[in-house]
């Protein structure tokens, strides 16, 4: 059985590699910065091994309950540092350490020659450690600390090339928008603190996550603490934080801009760390959410809307990374919608499969950027001839994203679609039907923009890369385009290709941990991962019935496949045989194309109307009035008062002896009069 020290080591190893890269290699051995990458990879490889050991112990049913380390007692609640090990934790540990390890190996080639190589690996190690700390946390304050550390790490990595104005602006945008969502999460935590005495009276700790689950159960002794409308608002506060991190509408606008960071950073953010943190948060507190139908409805509808809304913007993006960014927002919408419908295990399974194929897609984008020097698909084309391995792997990942059988994405997405159609009873039937319709529409749109991306990038003739792009823009310096410089059409080095191959194999085989019936012949039970996650949730108080699984549905598989193939066919018809390789056929539908290209004018609404013309204008006006009338007014009146007092007193100092004698006489008379009256 795995020990407590081993589990803590999963978190401490990347934290140690961060300290080593930041405090030892960068200041003293920056000439040998490769050491920081190798140490990080060794630390993450060990952490992955320990994570597999932990997963094995959880599968075997070992009781992994450890005494937390008490830190602080505040108002009846205890803040401690502990480990919460359940199937959700065990699966997430594999996802985070596995994807991070492959990304760090890939980065050895992608970031080669970067002057801030050691700083890059320091930040990536901190990012991974923060996510692992969040996953392992047993106390909501402990979780919130790592939650904010994830945000800080993403700020550092998105703005890694901070000398670029666009990167610095994107980092600030991500940090500020996610903080808006975090206000809701913080309010939820503060409410729990106000109820600490009520929790304590029931023998519970208001900050201990399993105790919060128990307090949300109607039959629990503390059920009244988190009942009714209070429970709904608490859940919505938690969801606000999750929506910010996971880019759910309307807090989605930071994610596409986050592409200003290095491509491996984008892969890690979109596959296994920051955006996954929001889905993980809702899943972690699912025993709270499931007792509030209103909160579940909000989560389901926001997720369903985001899935279609974000996918539609991916239709017209020319930057390959931004296509993937909107794809991520859309897929996170699928996961949130599933959680809102009560499809806990399918949502987490889709998070796992998505981590594999989305990391591969981003690394594939980095690979083509390494060859062409640009991310603009209008200047790519024909790369399948010179990058056959990357091409095959991106096609595999793309088809998995679309949901083509037998790839991993098919099994996880179909679980969600089938569950949305059949319903779970946790929300009204109309919510399930609306969500199903939106998600099915999302399949068509996803298929279209994915195949469009593959055709524009790999098919046709090569259109010049960064050299042609700079000529068209009349630039001589590749501002923010690529740090590789120039065009060198060839397959990426093996240090970049091998991690992509590993992710490609995973994107093919991972689905066989779910629905396929024939896996029983090789020793894997049908619905294994769905049952494993569902059993873990059922162990939480009040979360009964979630271990049930849905049998494979041929008619649902047919419907989703037809939807996917229709999107694929439409994209092939429009893009594969177009005459003008540089023009986008969708631009002919100008009003729609403009609306999507401008991202529904959400950035303009937020930045120009709400911030510059709204917040800045009126807030600045209020501050100006306050400064002129209150601050300056008070200061001026104090000065006026003492100036006049001084003038009055100054008149008494005339220098005339007779005046002083008169004053003394009046003073003596006043004293005598006062004594007589007394």
C-alpha cells in the first residue's frame, strides 16, 4: 500500500525542481540551463511513478486516510494541510503528472536556445506543483491557496516573453478575469467561515472538504447549515470560481489571448492544469451541487451554451493555437454540462481523454510552428509532405476531438450525449433536452473547424510561412510570431516527436477503459473507469446511485457519428478543393464572418465599453469629485480656518503699549467679575 510520504512526494518533487531551477541553476549555472530541464523531467517521472502506485492502491481498495497537519484554528474552524485520496484524486494525479512529463520532454526541443530556459522550467515546475497541491487538498483553504498559486503560475507563463506587449497584456487579462470568478469562490469560503460554530456544534469542520459534503446532505445532522437557498448560492459561488478558471461564458475571453505564451505552456494549461482546475473544483464539490437543482441547472445550461458559443468562434480563426483555444473552451463546456446534468463520471472521463488529444493538438501546433515560424494557417499548407509523423498524429488527435469511433474522444463524448438524452433526474427534463441539442450541434461545429484546421495546415501547397507573412505585413522582425526564426521545412526533432507519439497512442487506446464490450477479453471490465469514478463518488455521503453506468447505445453512436461526419464532409467540400488557397470561403458570408472574427464583440464590450468608457470614466469621475470636494476641500478649509485664526491673533500684536495696557485692564476686570459671580 502506498504511504503518506510517497503521496506528499508527488507534490514535493516538482516543487523541489522549481526551487532548484530558480534558486540554483538560473543564478549560478545559467550556462548549463539544460540541467534544469533534466531535473524537472526526472522529478516528474518519479512523481508519475508514485501517482501510478497511488492509483493502484485506490483500485485495490486500500484505505488511504491520513491525519492532517493542523496549522491554525480560527473561530471554531481548523485550517489544516491534509491529503484527500479518492478515485477522482488518483485519476487527476495521473493526468497532471503524465501530461506535464511529456510536455517537459517536448520542451527540451521546442525551447532550445531560449535565453530564459531555466526560468521556463522553474515556472513549469511551479505550475505543475500548484495543480498537484490543489488536487490533493483536503481543506478548502488549502485548496484555495493552491488555486491562487495556479493563477499566479499561469500569469508568469502566459507572460513568459514579457518583452512582447501582447504577451504582457494577455497575462494581465488572464489574471484579472480569473480573479473576477475567484471573488465568488472566496465569498463561498467566507460564508462557510461564518457558519464555523454551527459546523462545530455538529462535530464538523467548516473548512474540511468531506465535512462540507456532509453538511450539504439533507439527512445529515448539519443539513440545515447548507440547506435551501443557502446551498444554491454556495454552489454558485464555487461555480463562479470554476467558470473563471475553465473559461466558461462570460469569463472565457482570457483563454484565446493566453496563446501568447510558449506553445508547451498552452498545452499544459489547456490539457491538465489551469482550465482543468475549474472542472475539478465542481467535481470535487459535486456532493454539494447535486442537492441544489437550481445550481445544477445553471451549470448545465452555461456549459451547454459555452460548448456551442466557443466552437462557433473556432470556425473563422486563422491562428492555429486560437482554434485550439476555442476548442478547449467548447470541450470544457461539455464537461461542465455533464456535471450539471449529474453525469459525474462521464464528465471526468472526458476530462481525461481531452487531456490526451488536446495536449497532442497543441504540441502538433508547436511542431508546425517549429517548421514554418508562424501560427497563421494562411501561411502554412502542404506540410503533410514534409512532416508526415506530425500530420498523422494531428489527424488522430483531431478525429478523437471530433468523436470518431474507436478513438478515445468518441467513448467519453458519447457517454455525455447518451446521459444527456436519457436524463439523470437531478434536473428537469427540458434542461437535459436543451443540453443534448446544444452538445449535438457542438459536434457538427467541432468537426468542421477541426477538419478546416487540418486542411489549411497540411493540405494544398506551402504558402511561405513566416517569411511570406512578414512580407505581406511589411515587417522585418517577427513580432510575437515565433522564437525559432525563419522557415525550415522538416519533421521536428525526436525529442519533440516522441512525446507526441505517446499522446497519440493514448488518444487511441484510452477509450478502451470505458464502454467497449470486447475489452473484457483482455482483462479490463466493461465501463471500468466510469464505474471506478462512480464508486468513488458513491462513497461520499448522499451521493448514491452514481456508480451506475449506461450500456453502449448503437443509435446514439450512430447519431453522433452522423453529426461528426456531416461536419467533416462540409469542411472537406468547402476547403479541400477551393481555388484561392489564401482566401477563406467563409468570408463570403461577411456579416457572420465579421461577427465571429470579432468574437461576438465581447472583448470590445468588456474592454472598451465596460472598462474604458464605463468603469474608468465614471470611477475616474467619482475619484475626481472626491479629490476636489472632500480631500482638497477638507485640506483647504483647515488651512482657511487656521489662516483666519492667525490673522485675528496677529492683530493683537500691534506694538502699541497703550493697547497692551488696555488689554491687561480688561483682563483684570474679567477675572474680578468671574470671582464675584462665583
